[in-house]
C-alpha cells in the first residue's frame, strides 16, 4: 500500500494567512524562505527570508544568519546582517552583532548592538514627499524681466 503524495503549497489564487514557528528545541542549517509571518525561538545557521512578512526572533533564539523581512522583531541573539524594508525593533534583552538596513528602527535601552545602521527611505515615500510644481490656468505665467545693459562711460573702459 502506498500513501498519496501531499502538496503543501497553497492553491493558486487562494489567500493564506497565518504564521509559522520554529521552537526552542529546533535547529536549522541552511536557507529558510517563508511566505507568512515566522517566529524563530531555536537555532538557525544560514539565511532567513520573509520578504513581505514579519520575522520574530524569540528570547531563546541563537541565529547566525542573514535576515531579510518586511518587519523584524529581535528578542534573542543574532550574528549576521539584518535587512528590513519597513521596521526593526530590537528589544532590551536582545543581542545583535551585524549591520542593519531599514527605514525605521527602535533600539530599547539595555539592548546590545554592534555594527552599522543604514536608514533608507521607502521609494513610495520619496515620491509623495517632494513638492510638485502646480500651474494655475487662471493666473498668467510670470514673464522674465528684460534688462538692458547700462551705457558705458568713456572713462570706465581701459
């Protein structure tokens, strides 16, 4: 007897929301790609990517990995670079050794951080914050002033 093969990918067009978790007794070596919110409370070595979701590093977590997510909340220990498109929140009990790239950051008093921070504005915010010139059809456009050079006197030219 053989058991049927199961496909764990969501059906196309279906909306799947939820979260996944790696418990404190779980160890992962390699790459993790999540299409939902992810909480890690165990050990991870490699890379973790949750591009459009929240990644939470729990208080028992020991992570040696590069992290990429929309939002990252850190309570445990991380050694590696961290990249969040929206926000990084480093809690007071956290330890982070690595470089940060984000548009918003919170580092609580008591948190340990060693590395550099690159704060970048989101592309959508740049376009909306720059003033756009407006021209009103009811007002005439300002005309440039025409200046004529002053006549030169005979004694001023050498």
